[in-house]
C-alpha cells in the first residue's frame, strides 16, 4: 500500500509541474507550528480566496483520513466541521486535480461544482474513504469558484494542482499599489 501511495505522490507532483501548473501543498503557511491544528487558510494564499478551508498537521490524527490524504510535507486542507467550502478567485483558473480522503467516515460523498460568474459549468461527485486516498482529476477550465459539499462531515485534500494563478503567497495586506 505504501508503494502505491508513493507512486501516486510522484505522478501527481510530476504531472502537475510538467504542464506548468501550480502545486499547492498547504505546507508553507507560516502560522502552523508543530502543535497547531485547525488553522484557517488566509485569503490570498496562492492568490486564491478560501472559505471554510482549514489546515492541520495530519500526524495529529494517525488513524484518520488526514494521514491517508497526506501526499507531501505534513499539512493537509479540510472543510471545517464538515461544512461546505469554496476556493475562488477574481481571475479565471483551471483546477486540474488533488488527492482526497474522508477524515472520519467511509462512504463520504463529496459534490464539487465549478462556477464562472455564478453560472454552474461543471459538477462531479466522488465517494471517499478513510483508509484509501483518491486522485480526483477534474481538469475544469475557466472557473472562478469551486464549491465542495460533503455528506459525512470532514473530507481532506492535499496537493491541489491548478493553472492560471500565480503561485506566490500574497496577503491583501502585503500588496503594493
């Protein structure tokens, strides 16, 4: 099982970077320390807006889907209290793929919907499990918002691969006009 996980990690990393995409690993958010958990991703991280998206160190919950979805580094993203989450931008972007697992419950249905200016362009549903990670390949182009809704509380993601957004971490307070 470990070999399959390492192989998946390699292909996601190489595939994402080979096509000029940005790989968001969630491991470079400054305010997460070794004992931290449940840190909200700040707006501006990877030039995106994050609604109800948090990170934590997967190793804090060793028998959970947090560890299962972990593909690089030590941190993963998740939907706070299982509530809907959104990733958006004022600039159109492409969401290519990410690694996912259910944090605590098997058969967790996650509905993903991609929008442009409020118009639904894409929709896909996946079923996630605690002990099995899933490479979710969307390849949704020209969206400005992706909404995630989970049926069984928390789901986890790592190694989000996108195009069209510069990868530099810029908070609104750091922008110079």
